[in-house]
C-alpha cells in the first residue's frame, strides 16, 4: 500500500516500516490481547523517491522529529489496528507534505495610512474625554 503524499511524490510501501504493540487506555479486556498501537517509520535519509533538494528540505524542517534519519509517527486512537494504520499513514503524509511545502512569502512592512492614523488619534481623544467625564469635579 503506497503512500501518496502529493501528485509528484509517492512513497513506496517497501520503504515504510511498521511496528505494532499493545495500546494503552480504555478498551477493557480487548486492550490486553490485541496489538492495536501502530508505529510507522520512514527513512528520509536513504529514501530513493526523494531528490537531493527534497531530502535536504525534509532533514532541516523535520530535524527534531528525525532519529538517525528516520521519521516515526504513532497512532493508538482507535481500537482497530486497521484504523490506526490509516491514521498513521495520514499523519505521515501530512508531516511530509508540510515539510516539503514551499516557504510562505515574507510580509512586506508598510506604514499606516494617514486616514487610519487620524482615526486612531480621534478614538484616543474620545476615550480620554470619556475618562475625563468620569472624574470627580474639582473643588474650585
């Protein structure tokens, strides 16, 4: 079952590593007998489907999540191992897509317009007048 990250990138099933273990949490006797927790790992450093630029981008952006070049996601939300497999695939796909997404354009700093500045000062003056009205009258 290959993982489609984007139309341009598909991770083959042969590069994905699966591990299963017992899940914690509710589930009664079921949780003690079934290996429903799923760990999905993918070796970014040795993947054949990535170009050098994509690999470098993923290594820099996912640096904290990588252990020896391998990214791992876990899923234990559901009682079914099959459902947890689907969730793990979706998590890995989203993680890789986010890591390969182009950087957002930098914000260009602008100055406030003359009209917005005038409105801001008028609002400040109005607020100050309201507060002056609330003061106790002077003893004069």
